């Protein structure tokens, strides 16, 4: 606990000073790879290849991008809490304030070779550790190969969705989003996009979408987003309680974000 507390102090300073080298050096790829568990031999082979060829660099860039967002938007990153889970690891939650929006992330810190190391990132919007997201992606691509119908359908529908969106055709974009096979709707991004589009179409479609999401999804961000669109003060208050409880942020700090007119991005 003492080592982790000292590490967090240095990490906070590094984030404020945009110390890219410290963030880069603090990430342990070996620990992250150990977090991607329960893959069969084929999936493990795919994971090892992808990790070496591109994923390791993508993760490094994701860490650096956190600093870039703060630096270039004159925002700030505030430590919300450090939760000691067991004798060897802790979870460090941050609030990111950028322009007119905010969001939350959580780092996992493990002790390895007697030193604290960053080993994973949790995105509250996705309600998932990055390691679990990678595992889901590997399993999906191993099950549905480049020749599979589901993968072709998913790629085509997603391309058509993006094209319609860029053309301002929200009805077609919404239809194409719904055409993506259920097997490939494994991220919250698709659910969030569906809610955003439905909110700009009509009340009946929007009500149908949010009723579906409330039945099947318990993600705290989606609950927050629905409350925002409904502009229901009671629901927003209930949503704030859920956010505060899930993330560990104080209601006072959360209320201050709302008073500033900031929205969870």
C-alpha cells in the first residue's frame, strides 16, 4: 500500500507535467497480457500476433492520448480515489475535465518485481477493462473469420451507417445500425449511437430504444445518457446517485460538474 501510494503521487505529478516518458515506462505489457485470459490455443496465437504487430503500440498511444487530451484542451485530470483491492493491486480512478465535457477512467496498478506498474485501463463508458475488450475482440474475430457471413454483414452495415451519418441521413443510419448482426454488437458504442440517433428521430422510436436498453443493459453511462435526453429531474437525480456509487465520486464533486454545465462525454 505504501509503495502504491508513493507511485500514485509521482503519477499524478507526471500527468500534470505531461511527462510522456513516465507514463510510457510505467505501463507493463507483460502484466496486461496476463490479464487476457481463457483463450484457446488458436485465439492465443491470434492474440500474440496482434499484440506484437499492432496492439502494444495502440495501447501505448491510448495512454499518451489521455495526456494529449488534457494538454490540448487546457483541461485537468483529478484523482478521485485509490481502491486497494488486495495485497498486490489497486484501482486508481480519475476524473477528466475537457472543455464542456467530462469522463472517468480507472487504472489498475499491480506490484511486479517489487515495483508498482500500470497493467490495465477501465473505461466506465464501456463498463469494461481494456483487457476484457481485447479478449472479446479476439474471440469474435476467431469465431467469425473474414469469410463468414456475419462479419461481412457487420462490416457492410457499419460502413453504410457511417456513410449515411456523414450525409446527414439519420433514418438510414439508424436502420443500418440495427442491421449489424447481434453477434457483432459487443460494445457500448453501438448502443450509445443507437440512443443518440433515436433521440433525433421521433418519440416512438426513442421510447422503443430506451425501453429495450433499460431491459437489457445496466451500464451506468447509458442510464445517465437516457436521463439526459429525457430531461427528467427525478431520473437525473437517481442517475447521479448511481454514477456516484459506481465510480466512487462524491455527490458534491459530481454536482459541481453539473453546475459548470459539463456533460459526461
